[in-house]
């Protein structure tokens, strides 16, 4: 495919070519177009002459297998739903600017034909031309499908094109944390008008007319093909057993009636009376009442409502002027996108036993300057939870995955969180953890932090936990990393204030959750729980010292640590032992969505979300360990999962509907080097 460049219109910047070259280029272009038109005309005439009278359209072919479409089953020709193939418009290359783009406006909300969507957008200038774009991770909200790519600056997409022969190539522009798709190229094809009003980008497109709706069989279930007179933007909203496909368009009343007719109340009543006598009538009646597709039209919006059988999903793809709707058991689309240098976004399916698990991952290369940091819900302290999307934006991360476990009631961490060499939360129960630095060194193992407080008399008292929501009898320690205050987590605690290695004062904690005690700057609080014997060791004015060490010892050399567990892989071998890490038997056997962080033999770090295969809730820990091994990882750690599982990229979740994701306490944020901004 040739790449053309447009040049600024100012005379002092115009590129001049020899006149002979221009004539040659024009002649070659004209001859190529004429030959292509002749071939297309001859091909279409031949196909039309072979079309049988019972085909849906005179020119037809089966939908090709691709990331966007699914091959129909091998069924008799009289029953096969064929998709008429009209010549796809040639995909045009992106405009290549000579001057660096100048950002004019940006926001986080668009209005698409009157519907408001939380989508990041950008308006910028290149030369004499203005461009606009949206965050690529929100492209699916407009019905734009991202295809495989190896160049972060050019993104192939499928939008009423043929992804096999003529994908559309859109230029991208990265402005941290978003990678914007340049939609200026699509505007002429869709008669798309755009304008900026305050913080909102308003997009208006010409309604598409529904020419016909055809039914048939696709791979795995029912298929509907919606023939349109033009391309249009569309959205899908899928809930349990139902799905809604909406787009800007109009439909004839007769077509709407064909897909909305229901049996009359009299027929329904009669059928119910006779169903015991005529069993076959019951089946026909149920089929009529359970109509799969209903079509509605209001103003300039067409809505298709579909009933989705259990264990099936809606899969929507496009070809020129066609929406293809499949009700199938497997709607997952595999892809691999080089999103930025050092960041590869993958969607793939991995088989473990009889199940195929959908895996969405980001592969991160520290050698490209990619940095990772622990992040959490409340930057002012360790009490609080937030959706991962909000957390990632607060910490200005370009990507993130949920991290360790936490107490949902008190919203406090239950595992290691160490950032830039400071313990914001200590590890618990000798559970799995991952540690790393900015030089690409990574350590994965089970971790213990052992602390001891020594008094002036030489008495050494163990500290059970540091900055943790995990409660155990003994002495816990809370530093300013925990927050401004410490509020007792159990009744009857003794709160000891220490500053500059001297005990300042000790107070009765009273009822848990009631009184907030300020943590001394440069000091800490010791919380004595069910440990009255140590009360006398901390009289005001008593000198004290803290000794702290990790096991294994080299964990202390790493500035960044996140703890979760259980450990899955160590040096390519499965080392899963949930019991040793003090997880319950029920947790060990549960099937649920999972989040992991792993290392590869390529020197990269992978963060991934694994969700449900058909008829399942997700992998068990044993299946998860096998999955990570099949993916070729060297080391792998399980993170918090279930409703916490969330993977964030470029401003949006890329693994699940954000409405189904729970708030989380902490996560792992991903940062690009400054040169990538």
C-alpha cells in the first residue's frame, strides 16, 4: 500500500516535483484505476450471471474468518445466510504532517448524535489542517474495531470495511495518558460533523437507512444481517440474557412490524388451553413469545433488542454497509496491538483442560523506559477504595491493574505495598509478593517483614504487622505513611505515641473506630492489642528502637513491592500452595475472574486479567497456575480477583464493563518515559 503525504499550502513550504514525474504519476494512477474498474466490472458480471433465484442477493460470498467475522457452519446452500459483497471503498492512508501537532482543546466527554459518552477527545492542528480524535480504548463505543498492529503511530481499524482486504488506517497521536485515533479521515465517509462546546466534543452523523434485515445461521448460533445504505456509528449494551444494539438511522414501518409482531392475546389464551392436548402447539407458542429480535425506531435512532440464551453472547462486526450480528458462545476477539514502544496490548484465548479462558494482557518492557509503581485509592492515606479507572487517572498512570487484597468493610490493605522504598503497608502471613526496580530487576517470592521494638532495658518485643488492616493480638506499628491519623481497629487498644525514638505518651484507645490519634511526624504509633503485659514497657520518656528486616533478605533492596498471593510460578515451575499462604480451602477451590502479574523470558513484565469461559465463572487457582505456565511465563503471582479484577489502559477498562467492576484499594500503575509524552 502506498503512503501519500499532503503538504502545507504556504508557498515557502510547498514541495516541488519535476513536471515529467507528475505526468508519469498521473498516467500511472489513471491506468491503474481503469484496470481495477475493468476487473471489478468483469468479476461482478460473472458473479451476477451465476446467482441463483433463491439467493438473498445476486452477488454473494460467505463471511471470511477474521478478527471481526465468523465463518458460517457448513449447511445446505438453501439454508445458508450469505452476505452480499459490494466493492469496499479503498482504505486511504493517513495524512503525514511535516510540523509537530499543536494541541488546541481536549476533554473527557463526547456527545454522539445526542448521546453523551465518557470518552476522552482531543482537537489539534497539523500544518493548515485541524484534526480531532478520541481515545482508542473507547473506540468500541462508536462501533470502531481495533485490528492487529505493529506500529503505535498507525492503527488499522474495521468500520464498515473489509478487515481482510481493506482495513482503514488511522493515524494516532499520544498525549499522556491517551492514545487518540484521528477520526478526521472518517468524517467524509460518514458525513460526520463535529464541533466543540466547552468540555464536550459534539459529533453528528447522517442517519443510515435500514434497507433490509436478514436471518440465518452463523457459527455457533443465530445470525442477523442488517443492510444499510451507509456506514453509521453504533453501540452495544449487553446484560444478562438481553442485548441492545443502537445506531443513528431510520427503518420502514413494514420492516419494524416484521420484527415486532407478537401473538394476539386471544391466540395466546387459546394456545394455553390447548397446549395440554396438542404439545406441539406449546412449542410453537413459546417460539412466538420468545422472539429473538425486535426492531424499534424513534426519531433518527434504530434500536435492535435481542434475547440472548444462557451461555451465549452478542458479537457484532461490520462489512461495507452491513452490520453482522451473531448470537454465539464465543464472542471474544483475539488481537495484538503495539500500543506504545514497550507496551503490547493482547487479547487471546488460552486452553486449560476443557475450558478456553479469555486473557487480556499488557506486556511491558522496562528496557523501553516503562515504569511501574504501586498506587492506591486515597493518596492521603491507606484507608479508602476507588474504581481502578479513577485511581489510574488520579495517579496519572497510563495503565494499571488491581493489586493486593484488602478489608472491604474498613477499606484498608491486607498485604505489602512499598513505594519508592517506603512501606505504606507491610506483608502478612508469608504470602506471595513481587518486587522490582527501574533497572528491570524483578523478584517474585513469598515475603515476610520482621520488626522488633527494643526498650531501654533491652527488652525485645515483636511487632506483628506494619501499617496493616490485618488484626492480630500483639503490637502493630503505624507510621506517617499510613496517613495523618490512626484510628483503633479493635476495642481496648493502648495507643503509644513515639517520636525521635522516645515514647511521648500512651492513651487508652477506647471503642474501635471512634477516636483518631495523630501520628507524630518523624515517629509512629504502637497499637497494643490484647497485650496488657507490654504496657509497662512504654512509659513516657522511654527510649525505644526499631529493628526491621525482610525474609528473603534481598527483598529489602527493591524500592517497589506489591503483595497478594498465592504464588503461582517460580522459575517456570508451578509452586501453588494456598494453604501455606494461609488462604482458606474455599478460596483455593473457587472459580472466579483473576488478575496476575508475571515475568517472561524476554525480560518483560506482564499484567493480565483472566475472565469467564462459557458456562463458567473463571479459572480456579490450579487452572490459573497451568494457564500462566502455558503462556510461557517464568514467574507469576496471583493478585486480588473476582469483581476486583480490572485492567486499565488509556483512560478506560479494557477487560470488562466498568459497571461490573468493584472498587479496589490498591493497584499497580504503569508509566511511560517522559519522551513518550
